[in-house]
């Protein structure tokens, strides 16, 4: 009983220390997580009991952005998108696809910010604004590339499918190597 | 200086442990965060799924991760910033404003997206944002200053820091090792309690000074008019009296003399809970502030003031006068701390104090050794005044059934000790600020002027 009381007191103290800036970042992360799951999951599942799990997942990610749950949420979103378009016959709509890609990246970059930002930090507004501005640049470039890929890809893929697959795997490997090389010393 | 064989000396061979030590000695560096691993993982999994299933839309989902990571890592820093805590002036009185800043200087070509600054601080330093961490950005080849504003609410030396900084770059994909800046020491001078005393001084020492003596001599204080005698200076002739009496008369004056005041601080124990400049005073607070006030008063009058502590080891400021001595005493007072109950040999040697000095002992009389010390000083012929720094509002200890009775017994015993000291010729007065010693000083002066019944 005493341990519970101590935990309650500790929780109150922690709650009293929350600062506005980090709370705003976590709120944005929560909204991005909800948007990601909302766009990724099949529309028929969104109206049922399944919604509670999705909201709970987004809340947990917003509360604990340092763990592996962010990766899990992003992968669930990716496979949820595949499930909705393959198993539930949802149509691949451009706005939904691009919106999902943007929301997934926002989850990733806001989780990166929230994980290094203490919950009680004194945060000037320029820090978050600059962070979101850089994310916006990335999203604009990515949206352009994504739309181009969706429009142009069906024209070149077909007879050369096997070749494209092998080349794609090679590109994946090369990309992973390039990305990880950047941090090796 | 060549080698023994005259050839090229062999190159040192490092194993991996040596290289790790060298890397550690090279200082902090950058390392990848979980976000970088996440970006690579999600991107690769989506691309692999796209290749295996032939779905172009999965490539679209993977593109932001690839593009974002590439753009972020293109802005990869190579050097870690330098951190320092600085203040315009780290010296100020109690309750004064702290104006310091944490400076994070980056010489890198890329901007640091975020620096998180955490600093430890002493209990008596109250910053505007408390002990919260601070976040900021650092532009390329620039210095970010994070202002630290607040108050220092109690005298003493207080540490601001050490400061630990983590720098974040490449949109959270890279984070630096902990950058540590040493603490900045703030010197907080005690606020001087108002104090003023009568001119009476039991035994003046030098030939010049502020205090009038009882001996005639060259001074400014008028003693009377007397007939001219051999050795009198012509400028001392009082022409008005001389014309009236038709005989030369001179104005006689009393000589001006200085005195030495020895302030003895009983720092064996502290009692009460200090609330800083805005709250209640502990015994040590009263002692230090009163000592500063008394020292300032006598130094302003041109006297020599020395200061001693009866702790272990005994600390002392030699007698001196002037502004420099006052600053030395303030610095000395900042280091005052209770010595503890186990300071077994903490009885002051009376030989350390000049025989002519007026000894003002600031003591809470909580320890029998304090009363022994006062008695020893009185026996050695010093003019001793005990100032009781144990305030009436100091809370009683204990909360049990018998606590009140025990406290009453303890107070009775203490009052008994004070009465015994008075019987032995040691006046004990409670500290009450301005003018609290006047009456006692007059008594001591009268006692000093009285003829002695027997030699000491």
C-alpha cells in the first residue's frame, strides 16, 4: 500500500513537471500516429472494436518514443496498408498513399525529436518550428518522387519484372549500406 | 638523439584495446540514435516487400525515409561543440541576481538541431526555471547562449554545475556523447545585519586611531584649557583665554587611538533550519551575518579587526584594517561551516588573541566547550563579550511525549551556564542587531579603567 502511495506521489510530481514544449511535441506525435494508423488500416476495421487498439498503440508510442514501439507501429502501418489493399480490396488512391507516407515519416521524425527531448525541458518555439520545417522539405521532395514513381512505374514495369526485382533487391542492399556507412568511424 | 642501432625505431603496435583507449582519450564523439536504425529498418523492409510483391505503392511509403535520412546525413557534423558556464560577475550579496549563461560553441560547418543542457545547482541557488533542462539550437560556427537567471538566497560558495550537454544533429539521427563543463562557483556574501556601537573601547592600542583615549595627547577631542608649559606647541595657544587672563593658555586635547577587535565565531554546531535570506535564520546564519556587521562597523571606524573560528582545524584572519581586510573577512565568512560534534579538541588557544583586543565571541552556547572557552579567555585577562546567537525562535527538537519537558530542562541548564558566565565577568547578550552591544561595552570599558586589585 505504501509503495502504491509512493508511486502515486511520484506520478503527481512528474505530471507537475511536464513542460508545454515537449507536451506539444508528444501531442503532434500522437496525432501523426493516429493519422498513420487511420490511413493505413482497412476502412472497415476502423469503425469496430479494433479502433481502441489503434488509439492505444498511438498513445503508447507518444508516451514512450524512445523504445522500439515506434518501429513496430510503422511496420504495422506498412503491413496494414498491404492488407487493406490486398485482403480488403481497398482502392489505392493517390492522396491516401501520399498522406500515409507523410504521416509515417512525421511519426518517425517527431519520435526522434521526442526521444532526445526531456519531458520537462525549457524549449524555445524555434526548435520545434525548425525541426518541422526540415521535415516539410523532406516531405515535399518525397511526395514529388512518390507521385512520379506511381505515374511512371507502370509504363516501364511489366516485361522486365524479373530484372526489376533483382535490381530492386540490389538497390535495397546498397541503400542500407549507404545509410549505415554514414555513422561508422 | 639517435637510436642505439642508428636505424628507424620500430613502430608501436596497438591492439584493439589500445585503440579503444585512444578513441576514448580523444574526447566525445557522435553516435547513431535509434531513429537512424529505425529509418534504415523501415525503409529496407518496405522496399523488400515492394520488390517481392511487385507493389509500387510500398516504394512510395519508403521514399520519405530514404530521402529524409540521406538529407539528414548530408548535414553530418564532424566536431562536437564546446561547453562553458560563465557569469559576468560571480560575486554578489545574499538575495542578489544570478546572471550567468551556458555557452555552447560550435565550430562545425553544419547547424546543430538541438542541444539539451542539464545542470546541477546548489540548494541555495534558485533559477527561474528551477532544475529543468534547457533546449536550444546552435547555428553553424556560432555560440548559443542559454541565460540562467535567478537568485542566490544564502551566503556561501555555491556551485552552478557541473553542466552536461548532449548535442543532436541530422534531425535526431546522431547524438553526441555527454559534454561536461565544470561547475562555476558563485561567491555569495552575507547580508550585513545593521550594527552600531558606542565609541567606548576597553583598551585602545596604537597611538593613532578613531577612539578618544583617557590620556592627554595630540588629538581632536577637547580635554580643556590649561596654562602654557614647556614643550607646548604655539599653535595650541588659546589667544582668547590668554588675553582675558593675561597669561598664556593652551588648548589640551585627548589623544586618538585605535583598537583591535577580535571576533571569535563558535562554529561547533548549527541549530535551526535556515530559510535563506527570505526565511528563518539558523544559528550559523545569525553568527555569520552578525560577524559581518560588527566587522564592517569597526573597520569603517579605522580599527583593526581579526577573526577566528573555534572549529577543527582552527581558521583565522589576522588583524588588519581597511577595505581589503573587510573583503578578506567576507571571503573567510563564506567558508564557515559547522565543524561537527566530534571535534574533540576544539578549544581555542587564548594566545592567538592580542591581550589588548576586545574579544567578541559569537556563540549559541550549545556545547560545554564554548563556555569553557569563554571562561578561559576571561581568566587570561581578555575583555570578552559573549553574543548569544541562539535565537528565541529556534525550534525545539524532538516530537515525543517527553520532548517538551526535555527541552525545558535543556533551556534551564543553558540559562544556568549563562548566569555562571556572568558571575565570572563575561557579559552575555542576545544578538539584537543595531546597538545591542552598547551597554555591555560601556560596562567592559568601566571595568577596564578600574584599578586592579591584583596583578594578573
